[in-house]
């Protein structure tokens, strides 16, 4: 039973509402893993209590869970998933707990048809490298990770903090380790600072490093640092500024274009047509954060209008609810989105 026993009592009627109250005790066989699961000072259980509005009380290697029937079942599925993660040698951080909770809640929300059965276990898409295993933390991340496995060309678009770039790099590292591709190519338009590469000091790598730092950070998270350095030196990991990719055919490669909202229409078309045999292309960006000069249309925005429905292309759209950074980031994104909507409405009235 996945290393734990489940003791349940019959649901009893709440005195304060019409909602069934459920109570059960989960007992985990491995005391050390149970301690890691519950967290220091039971902080992981406190997250379950906060987000699911249940009571979770640890005693030794057991936890007693009480609350509304659906919420307690969600807590059980989340704990079951996280315990299995620990059994496989992984770790459990607060962000992992919150991700498991999101997925457990989403699995219930998505069961809208009478014929659909409630799953006893969580099933999350994962990306695994020798250094790290990442599990989806939101339903959209789950869809994105599955699209990366399935499609040759994937667009991941949406606000900052949703993991779209990080997961793209993780998937590329996984493909490289599997031997599914021979190299990783990282690209990003360098327009944010209003500077042209020729005016920046240093060689090409030094010129573009500041723009590609988020991609590097993700790479070092997925692969040992010495291997990343050797791969860059050997050209297995290549830094390819968007402006210099014209005329190339990118075969046997995982190609990532980050911050794609800052490509022009011509640049985006050029980049898309670089796709070669046995290659995967991942394009990430936030259409609400375009830094192009006024009047210049974003190549990403145009591509999202032209390409839907084409076989082999997947488009995954992240929203503020998918932000997996600090909770305040999600609230900031929502505030800006609301302000943009008000501005757009006022502009339409003026017309």
C-alpha cells in the first residue's frame, strides 16, 4: 500500500453544515521518510491545513486527518504522492507540497462528467535528469510537460513565475541525457536594454550572457556545473543569438527561444523555419511584456494567431493561477492584468 496503512472511520455529519466530515489516520512504515514528509515542526502538514481547511495532527509516523470529505481525500492523495517521491530518493520542499495540493484539487475539479472516475492517486508529469526530478505543480504545467514530450514545436506563453522557461530547459537537458538530441541551442532576442550586441564588450558569449542568465541558471539546476561548462566549450550547449541564426538548419537539437514576445514578425518566421530533422523547438514568452518599439508587431503574438491547429504544434497558455513563485507574484500579475483590461476598455470607448 505504498508503504503506509490507512485507517478510516465512517464519515459523520457536521453539526454546523450539511457537509460530510471525514476522519482517517495514515501510518507510514518508514519513520525517517514520514518525518521528512511532515516537515520540520510539521510545516508541510500546516500547508495542508491552510490550503485544504482540514486538521492534520502528526503523532510519530502517523497523521490524523479530519475535515470535509473531498478535502481529506485530496490531502491523502497529496501525501501519498509525496511519500512515494521520498521513497524514490527525492526530496519534499514547501513548493512540492503546494504543487501536490494544486494537482489534487485540480483532479477533483476536472471530474465534471458522470462517467469519469475519481483517481485514487495523483498522476503528475515529470522531467528527470541525473541531478534532479521535477514534477508538475499545476495542471497547466502538467499539460506543458506532456506537450513537450509529444510535440516537435511547443509554445509556452504566459506571465513570469509559471515555470515555462525552467521546464523548457529541464526538458532539453533530459533529451540530451537520453541521447535523443546531440545538442542544446539557447536563443533570446537582446532588445530589453535598448542595446545592440556590437556595442557590448567581450566576445559573443560574454555579450549575450546577461540576456541568457535565466537559461543558464536552469541548466546548472539540471546538470552538474562541470558538465555544463564542458558542454558549452565543446559546442554541445550552444549560445546562438537570434540575430545570427539566419541561414542555419538546426538538426538533432533541442532549440529554445526565450522572451519570444520581443521578436519581430520577420525574426519569428525566420526562427521557426530553422527547425531541422530530429529536432525539438520550444518557444517561451509573455505577450503582455513586449519591449519592441511602438508600432512594431510582436512575432510571438502573430504566431499565436497563425499557427493554432497545425499538426505537430502545441500551444500551452499559462495564467496567474499557475505562478509557482512567491504567492505575492500571482497577486501582482492579476493586478497588472486587471489594470490592462481597464486601459483597453477606456481606449475602445475613446475610439
